[in-house]
């Protein structure tokens, strides 16, 4: 078993323990006390008083991000788009802002643009793969030689007189992880010194950042659905039948999110997750837990037929926007800088894939059907819709480029009175 696979299975074991334990937690035990006990059990080398600080900060950050998430989802009732929501929030903080504030927004927008470009390229490559039986995929185009920058990983197998190119889940999984790591390194080296703010203003920056944040969530979820398939298998533990039920109960959602955050903190401390480590700010870990649990709930709604794929894409885009805003504009997030800000749009799909596949293994179902009888067609269909929406939104962003400030301002002028009334 590769080190990547070993780390993935170990991370799932930790998350499984947290989620099942939370589902079995006595009602008399508070979530905060339970989480302190659980983290201390997994990380006995960390003093209890420090664990208590971890837990308090996780709860505080999770509550703030939840509040922003609830707010942006409710804004849909008033036909307020994700980018308009972000615009409104940023402008409310910009009254006394200095040039450094605008520079930060510019930098975050540049980072999101770069990551979204990488996501779009990766999704285009993955579209060329067709599901072929359990655990294997077939290339749709003979000339596809790489995914995410790694060449010649195809496995050729003779079927009758013809040759077919097969990809194992592990091979695609490894390439996606490598591509993510490479993109993270490129993001950290993004040259922001040449950015010229003279031709831009807060209106333009806020609108563009909001749109990029929303489409990052949609593109990230497209990748997450594929990652969930890649990561399915490897954990045979039973006993988590109550976990999915808890996820659907509003009164326990906060607890599930903080339980997930606690598991992510432990896995990060042990170096089991890509991009995350013991130095990762807790607000980032809290944001990831909110994104993956809220997104899972949205996908379940989609599978039940309560919403369609486009509605699911809009909701997921809103969740990502709220999380990115919360980290980018929270004191802890701003102090952490570009490195922390970049983790959410990059690590989100992988963490979502791990959690999504784990929940499938625990509860006996995953996107599209039962474990062992997974409807790859449904997964591919959802992947295609999300990636197509992202592609369309990228064209909107290009049309609403920062250089087109007048176009953005005209649009905003029509909405301001309604939004701020």
C-alpha cells in the first residue's frame, strides 16, 4: 500500500472514530467537553489546557462561519447572488479601509483566479475519462497523455483485438494529489508585487472576488464528487448508521461540524492530510469542516430530488463564498495571509472526497447509490453539471473583468437600492 493510501486510510479511521463516537455521545455530555476528551485521546502529547484552547477556538470560528453560511443561503430568497452578497459584506468593512485593505482583496482575487484556472483545466482532463466497471476508468481520447501535469501514467490492456487504456483509481488519485500539491506551491509563489491598484477600485475587486469564490466552490465540488469515487474503499468499519441521520437533523449539524473539525485537526497534527499541517490556522480547519458537511447535505438533497443540479451548484457556491469570506476577512485569517487563504480552495475537494467517501462507507450509501453498486453514471452526471457551470461562470468573470469597471458599476447601480434597503 502506498504512503498516500496509508495516510488516507489512517485519516478515515480518525474521522470515523470521531463521527461514530459523536453519534453515540450521551446527551448529558456537552459537545465541547466531548471534543476535548476525543482530541486528548488522539493527541496525548498535547497538554489538556492547550486542547481546551483548540476546542474553544474551533467552536467560535465554526459558529461565525455557520452564521455567514446561513446568511448567504437565506439571501437567495431575495434573489441576491453570491457575488452581490460578497460585495455587500466587503463594502460594509471598507468605509475606513486603507490601501492595504484593497491590496489584500486584490491578492485574494488573484489567488482564486489562478486556482480556478487550474481547477478548470483539471476538470477538462477528467471529463475525458469514462467510468468502466468498478474501480477502473477508461480514457475517452487516445491522445490524453497526462492529468494534472504528470505524463505517461496510462495502463494499456488488450481486450480482444483492440487495446484499451485503463486507469486505476489509485493512479488517478495519486495524480490529483500531486497536481494539488504542485498548484499549492505555485500559489505560494504568486508574484503580487506588480499588481497595480490605480486602475481598480473596491467595487470591482469585491464583485470579482465574490464571483471567483462562488465558482471555486462549484468547481471544487465537481472535483470532490470524483475524489469521493477515487477514495471509496479501504475502510470496512461498521456501526455508523446514525451518522447520516444526524447530518440531516438541524439541531445536531453544529456538533457534526465541530466533530469533523476536531478530526481534521488531529489528522493535520499527524501529517495525514495534503496541504494541512499542525501550523494550519484553526479558522481554516473550521471552514473546511463547514464546507464539507454543508456540501454533503446539499448533495443528499440533490439525490433525493428536492433540488436539481443547478440549484445544488448555486447552494455549494454560496457555502464556499461564505467560508472564503469568513477566513479572508476574519482577524485570524488576515493575519495568516495568502498561505492560509489558499488552503480552502485547494484542500477542500480532497478533504470533501475523504469525508464523502467515509460517510458512504459508514452509512452504506454514497452519491448515486449503495456501496458496491455505485451508480458511476450519476456521479459523472453530477460532475459534468458542476464543471459545466464553472466553465460558464468563468466566462461571466472574464466578461466582468476588473478592467471593465464601468460594466460592473452599471450592474451594481441597478441593485444597490434593493440590496441595501
